[in-house]
């Protein structure tokens, strides 16, 4: 069953150690590539936690605080960070699983995870339905008869609910989890290939991406159009994350840390920043040559535009340079809230979507002034951190009650990828 | 920052003050005045003004109308007609409304074809975006439809002004407008079409406490005032666009021409 045996102590690296210390216990003991690197890289948790906060802020409409989020200063946004790190952790967790326990077991666990995400998505959909039904029953204003048309689907719940369960009907801001479900569902064969030959796997991913662009493939949506995040394009970032987790990071590390890469990244980020400014100050747009605009636009979020991917890579290059893996601040209490959130990403993502509903509701019902926006933004993040702390505490308690059994990585694999 | 602070104060005062007694006078409308400017000239309107006969057609969906017996007279197209008549003095102004409740941009392109042959407009005010966003029409398709419509208008010798979505705080979290806002803005810039940013203007009113847009009400007074303001500000934008065309002909391309003589 075990194709690439890891040293026996690889299994020991689990649960508590991963939270408190950047353990690289057996990094140098792995007998052969492509071994799954051991020890959790806290940077992943940190940046995923931050991405979850940014996604929350971006999901509250008309929120001035969301001016701090990275989407306003360049092409890519928190979604890229989230998808990349999700790919990385999925490969990290299930790659080990596939090595230790075989393809079938690991695949089953990945699909179980996809199922969990699906259930979470449907749960959020129910909350959304409740909100919209409330608004339909209580809000009337002659100015907005058109916008209230969004509520028409309540008149045919049979169609709407079925389309939602088929992941075709996706309310506003509920597009990330369906993407994640498809990425996970398609992951087992990709992971298998990644463990056999990472280069071929990455090439296959790039080919699918190119194919998707060339033939404009996407999944259909309801009532019309296509998916907001095209899984066949966004898989590139997910697989790239997975590839990095399975040894790719070491391979491109020297390149990413080179001076050339650094300066390229800086120049690219500055250019992207300047271009972004023309979106907010349209009068600056005259300084962008017409041929350049025509070449550049539209910067396609649905299909993960190459410019967005490059922007993410540039950000990652700078991050690698300034945030080393053994950065002492990673274990400091200041970073702990974000890291905690990043370690329970599914739960915290869902909390974020739910809290953004509540936050917007409070803004409409009570006040939508700037002070209220700040309060809601801060309270929401505090609630997310509290939720993450609660989940950690609970998992610890559970872990203590039933100490290590035959399936040592259950918690890590089930809860964190 | 100034607006933020003012918005904060306004929001705090909004409850007690935003009653029907607050008249939508010019000053109230033009709280958001800085958000409306003719970025591009409207040469065909300028020519029509010289001929003393201006025909404007409003093509749009339900948010260009108001319900009720009085609706047509109180909605922004009628207010635009009044504003233009007042501003243009001796020219005859006719504003025709061609709205259909649930039309997407690509359905409106068909309407445009009809409008061009039947109404012979000098200017088409094209209000769109909300329906496409609610249906989740592919933003690329939406953008293509906008381009196709503008091609038709150019061929039919009519100027165009875009009007984007309303700001609707209640449904803000339920309709993803982002991609469609960007598409309209992009096409407007690329094709040099003035955009009346209704969304930004209404958001500003709401923030400044000029109009409270999140209250549930059956009364139509606030809606009428909102439309009145939109009509007036559109009127100013159209006249500015025409002036811009004239100054461009004489060689000084000043994008900041404003004629604030709406002393009503």
C-alpha cells in the first residue's frame, strides 16, 4: 500500500505541535523525494487566516473598511491566496495520507472533505434563503420594485432549491465554496499524478487551463450565465499550491529568492498598483496607452486571468523574502488570532459569510455610517477568532479524550485541508 | 475624508430629520453634484440644440419608471424633459420613454433598433445593468451587448449616455453588481460615452442623509424626489456634454465645463 514510506516518526508530527511551533522535525530525514515535507508551515495558516478576514470585509457591501483589502491595490485578491493555500494544505495532508494508506483511502477522505464543504455550502444557502425571505416579507419601497425582482425566485422554490443543490444557482458572494467543492472532488487523480510525477501533473494542469481559455469552457449557472469562479481555470492555482507542497517549493525556491525575481515582482506590483488607481480615478486612465488597455483588459477574474496569477506570484515572491518560515513573530501572540482562523478555514470561511450577512443586515437596520462599518468589521473578525479558538479548544478536548489511535492524522486531515 | 465625516454626521441625524418635510431642492440634489460630469462631448445633441429641436429617448428597465397613476410624470425621464426645456430656453425638447420591466442589455439592443427607426432620437439615455446582474448574465456577454448597442446608435446618428444601476441598500448583499458596474464603466471610457453614475450618486445621498433609501415604505414621496433629482442632474450632464462638443469644435477641449443654472 505504501508507495513512499516515510520514517516512522513522521506520524508523530501532529495536533498540538503544529500549532505552537514550526516543527521541522523530520524534514531532513525523509528518505526519498517526493516526500511530503513534515511540520506545519505556520505562514500558510497565517496568510489563510488573513485571507479569510479580507474575504469577510469584502463581502460586506458598501463597507469603507474594505478599502484596506488587497484587491484595491492590485489585480489579485484574497481568493487567490485562499485557493493556493487550500491546494497546498490539501496536498500536504492527503499526500501523506496517500503515501501511508494508499490511493483508495486517501481519495475517500478527499471526497468526504468535499462532501463536508458541500453540506456547509447548503447550510449557508439556507441562511441566505431565510434572509431573503425576510426582506421579501418586510421590505417595500416604490423606488426598488426592480431590485425586488431578485426575490422572484421565492415564487418557484422547487426550481431554485434544486438548482442550488446542483450548484448552479449560487447567490451573491457564495461562489467560493462551490469552486472548492469541485477542486476537491477532482483532486484524487491529480494528487496521484502529483505523487508519481509532479512535473507531468503541473503540465496537465496548465494544459487544462489553456484548453479552458482556448475553448471558453465553463460550467453553466442558473438562471443564466456561467460560474463566477471557473473551476477549470482556477484549478491551476490549486494544483500549483499542491505542487509547491510536494517538493515544488524547494525546486523553485532559489528562483523565487533571486534578485531578478525580486525586482521583477516589485516592478510588476508597482505597475499593477498604478493601473488599479486608474479604476478609482478614471481621469488617470488617459495616461494608459490605448493599445495597452486593449491588450490588458478585461482582467478576467472568472477564468483566473494570467495577470491575476502573475500578481499572486509577485506577492508570494515578496512574502517568501520578508516572511521566512522560522520567523519568530509567527509564534507570537499577535499572530495567533489569524493563525487560529487559518487552521480552521472551512468553519471560519462559513462564519465569515454568515457574519457578513448579519453585518449588512445590522447596517441596513441600525445605521450604515462609517463608525458602524468599523464596528461591524472589527466585531466580525473578533467573532471569527472566537469561533476558531472554540473549535481549537474542542478539538483539543476531543483529542485528549481519545488519544492517538490507528488513524493519527484524522484531525489534521479532516479538519484543516 | 470630508465626505466620510459628513456622512457620519448625516447618518446620525438621518433618523429624526429625514421626513417628508425635507424638500428635494437643488441644494439637496447637488450634494452629489461632483459625481456627475460630462466626460465626453455630445455633438449630435449640440447640433440638435442649434436646430432648436431635441429628441431624447430613454431606453431602460423598471428603475426608469415609477408606479402609480402619476408615475410617468414623476419619473426621471419626465423630469429630464422639464430640466432640459428650462435649460435650453427656446428649443423644443421631447423625451420619449421606452422601458420594459425585465429587459437585459441584449434585449434592449433590439429596442434600440426600433427606437432609431421610429423616434429618430438625437440622444439615447441607456439605463441598464440591474436585470443582467440579477439574472447572472455572463459579464462578457453584457459588455458585448453594450458595444453592439453603441454601434447601432452611432450608425443611427444618435448620441448616447449610460445610466447605471440604482443604489439599493436592502438588496446590496443579494445582487452582485461589481462585474456589471465595471463593464459599463469600461465601455463608457473605451467608447467615449458619458456615464451618469446613478449608483454613486444615490449612495452619496444615502450617506449624506439627503434621502433615506433603506426605509420600508409604501409612500412614493422619497422615490419621486429621487427621480426629480436624477432628472435634473441628467439634464445638466446632457447640456454640459453639448457645450463640451461646441468648445471642442472651437479648439479648447476643457473637460470641466459646468453650467449650474438650474435655479428652480
